[in-house]
C-alpha cells in the first residue's frame, strides 16, 4: 500500500512538473486572437492595445482575426471549434451572454465549448436625446414618454443589441412605451439621432463625447454604478431616479474549452499584468475604456449572472433574432 502511494505521489509530481514546463515554454509561435466585433471604435482600441502589450510580454506576435457576422456569434463559434492548444483566443462582449436567449440555435454552447480566461474591460453606456426633445433630465424624459405613449422613439444597432435591450429595460423599469427603430449598427443609429431622425439612443459614452460636448446631442444619464470620469456632470440612472438601469458593455477573453489549465493561468496572469500597467490603463482611459481585469472564475460568474439577467429582459420584451 505504501509503495502504491509513493508511486502515485511520484506520478503527480511528474504531471505537475510537466504542467509547469508547458506554461513556462508557452508560447512558441504567434497566437491568433479572434475578435467578434468590427474594426474601429473603442472595442478595436482595446483589442489592438492589449495585443501589443501581450506580444511584448510573451515574446510572440498576437495576430488579430476580425470575424464579424451573425450578431457576433460567427467569431465565437469559430473560437469554440478551434484547436485547444493556446494558440487561438477570443475577445468578445455581452453577445456571449445575450445570444442563448436571442437565438433558437447557435453553433456553440459557451458553457461547454469555451474556457473563461479573463475579464478585460468595460465601457459605460449613456442615454442621449436630440436637442429638440423637451427633456433636460431622465425624469423629464420619462414624464414626457408617459404623457405621450408610443410617440417618442429610440434607435439601436439592431434587435438584441445592448442598446436595444437597455431601452427595453428602461421601459420595463419606468413603465413607459417607446417605439424601436433598428439600424444596421449603433454608429448609424447615433448619426440618425444627430440628424434628428429619432428622439433617443443609448450608446457607449466613449463614442459620443465630441457630440455631447458640441451640443449635437444631450446626455441625460449614464447607465452605470458610478458617474463616468469624462462626463462628471451627467448623473447615473439611479441618481436620476431609475434604480437598476445599469447596462455596461464589457469585454472578456475565452479559449477553446480543452485548453490546458496551465496555459489559461499563464494567459490570465499576463492579461492582468498588462491591464494593470499604468501606460495601458491611461491609453484605454483616454478612449473611455475602463480596465477591468479579473480571474477565470470571476469571468465565469459574470457570464452566468449576465446570461440570466438578459434572459429575463429578452423574455419580457418578447425579442427574437431568428
């Protein structure tokens, strides 16, 4: 019995040593980073800045692979089906938590096919109205909507996007009815707001700071726990009277499910190191992006809670994408 225990201990030591050696030698070739959103905008700033920092730290190139389509699910499915060797990683957004309730069929199961690697960053959303809308606060906007049910409208980047679901949550919490006007992207919806085609839109604060400062749109509230540093005068939705209207855009990294734990741990360590570096944090902050590094366990918990939250919003609104 004692010799059996000794042999088992020896095997465990060999396995631990092999895992440690794997993590130390990794990577030995360039890493493909699948990005499930289009080039341009704050999300692209995050991806490219992080790629550059990780390449410096790991001593290998990080090659971007933008795979846009199917509401962001094309890139996620591609990553889920890739070899679990640490040389394919994925950056995605709340899409991974929204899609299970939005689509009747997906080519992947996030819980089964993907391994959480790290939480990365968040961007706060802001509720904007056109200057012609006679509401200077979120409370006044809600009162206006209540007095004219179905007259005010809002734009979004399409059914099931965060700016669409944020408005569904607003309507549910405030007891109002707004008309949804979907566009092919949040940027187009924002341009429609600036042009006076629609009354309201909820978009990332980082993308509209110049328009807010120029007076082309009016910011009524940020959909965050705390005020946004770049917009200190704009209250949170809770401060403006609507508790629970918190809808950030967060970004996270995943790997194929069977990726060795040692590699996942190494990647997480390097990501946390990169995102806590003052130069990268400042670069991201200048683009309205808050570094938000976290462990694989924290990311898994985030996905579970966000999946449940969005499922409730989608069910109540009766939203489907197919």
